[in-house]
C-alpha cells in the first residue's frame, strides 16, 4: 500500500511539473530517507529559506522537522546550490524506538514524544525549464528528550515549485 501511494505521488508530481515552467517561492514534494514522506520549502529570498518534512521513521513512528536554511551557489553550475542551517525534529508514535548513545543502543518502550536539535547541509539542483528541483541532504541530530542520543538523518527528494 505504501509503495502504491508513493508511485502515485511521483506520477502526480511529474504530471504537474509538465504543465508548469517557472519556479515560485513555495515548493512541495517528497523525501525518501529519514523521514520518508512529504517535503516542503519556502524561499524567503535568494539566500534564506525555511524547509521541513513530515513522514514516517523506522519503527512506525511519525516524524516532523523544520529547519532555517541559508542558500548559496558556490559552484560553476548555477542550477546547483548548497544549503546549510539548523532546526528541530519531533518524533511520536505508539511503538518503541531506538536511541543511540555512544556505542550503547537502547529502546524506549513507551509513546513519549522525542525531541531533537538538527544541523543540516545539502545540495539542490534546479531542473532547467521545469518547476522541479532535486535535493540531497544530511542532518546530524542530537536527541534531547526523552533520553539523550545522537544520529544522522539523510534524505533524497524532489519538490515542485508552482
């Protein structure tokens, strides 16, 4: 069922992209990784944005995060951009989840929400003559509640800017 919905979402995104040619300020699409789900970005101006995602994490837990980003274009290819920033993540659900603390891994067996602070860095590529961009990012995260731990979020995705 999840695979069918994912494929349907990609098809709808590509159909919508074929009917538009510009890139606006707000983009929405999907991300695969941690979490896997819906991704969005709002470009405040040429060098600042707010970005986030809502989706599923391992162990059937829901995850959402939001980040403030600085946007740069340090490469010769002007369609390729680099972004970095900071944000926060929240995870919740009814299933146990794992926190990694150094070399020790332990499971939190209750449904308490988790909260973490993220740093993020990534690349984005604006597809020429299209409202689409592709992105890849990595985000080290420090979990501060209900226990202390750290990890890294990774994501690969696509957004459409109507």
